[in-house]
C-alpha cells in the first residue's frame, strides 16, 4: 500500500506472506480495531515457523506511519515491523506469539530457563501460594491473574494493593493487559479448536501431563 493509505478495522488471517504491508508510504495508518488479528502467516517456503518475512503488520521505508489499537499474534516473523521507516510509531497495541524462540538472540528457551522459567516452576503454578519457587512479587501477579480470569471475575482492591508493593502503576496496567489478552486468546483457541504447536505441547506434557492433562481437541487433526 502506498500514498497515505488507511486501514480501519478488520481481521487478516492465513496469508502466504505479510498480513498487512505498507511500502514507501507517507502517513499510512492501521487503527481503531479492538482486535486486528494478523495470524498464522506463512513464510516464502510455506512453513509458518520459518518466518520468511511474514510479518503481521509491516511499515517498510515509510514516513509518519501509525499502528494503533491492534493485536498481532501467531505470525511466523515479526508481529510489527517498521524496517527502514522514519517518524513511525506503534501505540496501544500488543504483539504475542510471533516468530520462534529457537535460536533467537537474547531471548530463547535457554535464556528463559536461566531466568527462572523452569519445568518445576510451571508444574507448581497451581500451588504457587505455598510454593517456595515463586517470589512475593510473582505471587501477587499470579493471584491477580487467577482472580481476574475467574468467571465471574473475582479481582478486588486488595489484589491491586498487593501488586503495588512490588510494581508501579504502568507495570500493573501491563499485567492486567496481559491477563486480558490471554483471556481473549484462550476463548479464541478453545472455540476454534486451534491445534497446539509442538514446543508448548511438549512442555505441557512434560510439566503437567502427570495431572491427566492432554491436548484434547487441540491435538493434530485426524
């Protein structure tokens, strides 16, 4: 897209390349969408895990571009890409589950394990209140997530009081945003019976398989 194009609302899915691509555009905008879900994009070789430039939303070599109130998830490369752009910005938007951590610099499976995201910790998530594996800050965040994710919602002022002992207001907003986003993704994936990816499936079997957990309808299609 070029020449100050705007895209206002919509859903893009299962493209053979980048979901929304602005190229050498001035004043382009993607905006005002509760969910603008660019997901399951595929790289040039047709493999979703390989990237191949398959971004969710790309502003390449653009001027004064704006991406606002959007969500990009499950893309095989970047959720958002502003490569070569000037004075372009992303605001009030979330990117989750894009690309692959395998072999990624800085943030990868080994780095996450080193930072404490261990199998033992994942297995203990439902007993976090009594577990010595979690810090007080982590327990406060998990406590809020547990109550905010309940139906009906049982989050109370005391949960935020606990959070304020460890996090500032901006960090608390990010925690709530993450809880809300994954609540949406859980409902989407459960309704659509989305097939579980290999790595998270293996982690789940390894960490909580002993509880009787299975992929169920999220296993490979027969």
